[in-house]
C-alpha cells in the first residue's frame, strides 16, 4: 500500500496540531527537502522507532528541514543507540543528513546525490 504523505499527514503523524502556520512550515520543509516523496513514509516509521529513546522527528524552527533530536540528558547507551538508529535509517533509504556539532540533532536534507 502506497501512503501519500501530505503536509496534513506529516503534521498528524509527528504529533503537531494543524494550524495555518504549521501547514505552511510543513509544506516548505517538504519542498526544500530533496526528493522528500521518495522516503517520506519512512520518516514516520523512524519517528515511531525513536520514541523509545526519548527521541523524535520534528519541524525545525531554525532550518527548512525536518530535524531528528534526542534528549541530551539521556544515558550514553541511549545516545549511542539513537545515533546508530538514525545513521542506519539514513543509509537504508539513501538519505543525506547534517549533524549538529556536539548535539544529538540531525537535519534531514534529502536523497543523496
């Protein structure tokens, strides 16, 4: 079954309330992320897998990309599992990430060139 990920679906699956500004932000992110439609449904499954680690996929307020974030106060084992999960996901779906220095935060840039 092919799931079409619209801005409304993305917001709903990531736990956001639908508002005019959040819809616009989701639309912008989807447009700015290279080939978003090729891996969009996998973003939702990544978010579900990360919940057990106090981590999540979210709209970014500082970038026009989705961010993947883990609570910095988590134990080292959880942080290591988080980084492994995110990197394995990116490799599996050929997604390019940008990691922030010294923080458990990644931006989803899109399909690798």
